[in-house]
C-alpha cells in the first residue's frame, strides 16, 4: 500500500503530539502520526519530576536558568539552543495549560514549584509525582479530539526513504540528501507499506532499552537515531548517556525500573548507605542535589567500595503526611513492596535514563537531511551538552516542536511527493522462525552496554564492546536480509546501531567530561 501525507510524524510523545497540534491549526495538509505501540505508552508518560521554566520572577530569571543549564552540561551545551529553550519556555507552558495539562498550584493560584539537582531556584512545574503522565493525558485528549490528525497505533517505522531507495549512491558526504517519507510495518497485514510525505518529523524518544536496567519503557530502542544514521544523517554527542541516580532497586523490574524522582531529593531526601551513613559530602558540596552525573558516579563508587546492590534514599525525617501528599505514586509503589517511605529507607541505584545526544538539528529542528526534522529525546539540539539538567527535556520538546512547526509550515509549499519511490521489496524472504536468535541477541546487547559502556568506562572495556557489537551486527544483518521485516528484528537492528554509536563516540572523546567518565583520561577542569 502507498499512503500520502503532507506531514508524517514518527513518534507520539510530548514532542510529536505538540508538533501535530501546532501544524493542525494551520490547516495546510493531511497529518499522520505513527505510534509503535498505543498512544499512552510513550516515554513522556514515565517522566515523574516535571517541567523547568522561569515563572517566579520575584526570585528567578532567564540568566539563572541559562547558567544552571550550561554548568550541568559542562559547558559543552550550545548557548543559542539553551537561550532559545529557556526564554521561550513560559509561553509554551501557557500552551500546555491551554491544551488541558494541569500543573499543581498553591492556594493563591500560583504554580507550586519544586527544586531539583543543579537548579539554583525553585522552578519545576509538576503534577504530583506523575507529571509526564499528566502531560501525555492532556495532549492525547487534544490530539484525539483533532479531526485533522490521523493516528496509526501499533505501526512501526522500518526505514526513512531517501534517494538511496531510488538507486542513487548516498554517502555521508552526499550533499542534499532528501527524505521522501518512510517504510512502515502494518501489524495487521505484516506488510511494509510506503508512506510518502512532504515533511517528515522524527520524534521516536530515547534508547535506554539498550541497557539492562533503565527507567525507559522496553520500546525505547533508539529507532530514530538508528534510522537517520543508516540514511547517512548526522548524529552527535552519543557518548553522553545520563544514568538517573535513583531508580528503585527491585530485582526483576528492569524495563522500566521505577523512577524515584529527583524532586524527592529537592524535597530534602538524603542519600545514605544501608547502615545510615551519608556519603555525598565526600563528592560534592551540593550533597544530594549535585547534578545527576556526579550523584550517579558517587553511588556507583559507594556500591563498588562496599559490595552493595543499592544505596538508600532517606525521607523519614520529613513530615509523613506531606511526603504522602507530594509523592503519592512513589509512596504506593514502595508500600506494595513492603516499604513505608515515611519510616523506611528507599533502596535505590542508578539506571540508564536519558540520551543527551542524538540526531543533530539546528534551532528550527532541521536535521542534516532535507525535509526531515527531529525533536525530543532522539534529537541533539545542543541544549543538554555533556549532561542534561533535570526537567529540561519536556520543555525542550515543546519549544522545538513550536520551532519545527513554524519552519515546516513556512516551507511545506516548496515540496511535493516523490512518486518514483518503489514499494518495499521482500521477495525471496521467509517468515522468521528464529525468534530465539533475536531474543538472545537483545539480551547480549544489554549485557555488553551495561558491563562495558556504563557509568564508568575505559578504553579496554569500550574496545571489547565494539568487537562484541560488531559480531552481533553482522549476524543480525544476515538474518534481516533473509526474513520478513518484523518489529522485533527491526528493534534489534536499531539497538545494535545505537550501541555502536554510543561506544564509538565514547572511544573518540579522549577526556572525562559530563556524563562520559573514563579511567584512562584525566577529569576535565570543569568536573570538580
């Protein structure tokens, strides 16, 4: 089947839905949103903490938020990108509220603001401890109510279409690579259909599932980064994988591991060893509110020193009723495990959480491939640099959705459909009966990445990962060529591609900086 849409959106989190709503208002063409699962299963739903924005002008200002972001990013961040997100955040908060998203407010009607690690002021808007789910709920209701947005749930984008599929030789040096749409797997027919588009938006979310333990859902397999990289697009900063310091330690729950929001440390939570001894004073003067890379490495080191599976977060000194009020979901989750957080320590350990790099884009969300935009976690805007400042990601997605919508609407009339694109060819392939090979390879990717490309790295470990991933790549490509495309084998290909990119970028950075920490090179001057 061949479909034609003016705007093709691959992904359905806060980035994709914000963009869809913004372009729908312009009434300039048909819009299709490809969602690999159901609409409510995006990474956005798992974001607990909140949205960072300067709203209390009595104590806060843009310069403070900009500087906090630059410091957290170890001064690798693109200042123009930082300024764009910070200064445009308040107007996008108003847009979210207009779409029906509810943020907690005080009795006087002002926002109830939290403070998180790395922030100099209270500026985190939130909805209890499930802000991402509330944003996803509000945007889903708005998208479903919009008759101009067609939603294809449980569809999987296999590849983006470029002139490569028309027989042209495309390399990383080819100027003006163009995106003409995507090949998309239909779960009902098990056929790969051709989706032609004038403009394509990549907003596929993160890639935490390449690690054994992650706060991301199992669907976060780095599909966008992998598809664009295979199409010879530019990716950047893939070595900077953020590990959230405080995922709930619960053996068996790894995809996703339950997140203990950073707001709990902003609330006054103290990191301790199981024996009650605090330890962050050894690592940073900001203690438990230091940026995530510092806290995650400190926890990792303490676990290795003492041979522990986890450390603990302590909020037992806080008012019990207030704790239950601010963190109802965390309270109930821990209670289901026999842990009363008002009287007991919470067992926590780091887990893969957020990719700071991704598809390189400019201030308008334009990738290196013409007619292809990328926003959200799969993109690299330059905002995060070497380390993401807490709660900057959701607002980045909405700000760049606005920029990409404006830019694509200005240029949509310059484009047309490319009717020469061939349909997907799977002649000569067979139904995949080797599921065990795929399942085992997925496990191997997780083990390789967690053991060799984790919080603390070395050239020896990285080179070992490189060799292991190369073998898996060759095996998987051979299998992909002889079987019909399926979601499972496509996700495996993407995971291997992303694992390779993280490893390659880590090998190329000959210093410890931001989230990339290696025992083979000295710590950068900014990393105190």
